[in-house]
């Protein structure tokens, strides 16, 4: 596998992790206890859309090669952990502030 395609797959995995986490953050920020029905739809619909998005990325990488699939998966999981670790400091500094 060429270096350029490896960089592309790493970037795609990291970008997917960021987009998925940002959409989860947005969904949680929008839900409201007074609007139970629309909040359920938002969370379930958002989860389905995220799963489809992740599946498309993984399937595309799998069609390219198994190595590309493994690179995308590894960069996705590593980026997800790093992003959550960085965001954790922001969450801890905003304790008590729900919205």
C-alpha cells in the first residue's frame, strides 16, 4: 500500500471519528425532557445515521483492501479515544452546566 493512500485512510478514519462524536454531542445537546417523543426520534435516528455512515466508510475501505480497512478502523478508534480524552477536560471544567 502506498504512503499517500495510507494517509488518506488514516485521515478518513480520524475524520469519521470526529464527525460521529460531534453528531453525538449535538444530539445530546438538543434533547429535552419535555419533548420525550422527538428526543427519542432524534437519538435513535441519529444513531442509525451514524451507523450507516460508519458502515459506508468501512465497506469502502474493505473494498479497497483489508489493510485499508484495518488502518481506517485503527485510526477511527485511536482518534475517538484521543478526542474523548481532550474533550474530557472541557467536560470537567463545565461541571454543573448542562446546556
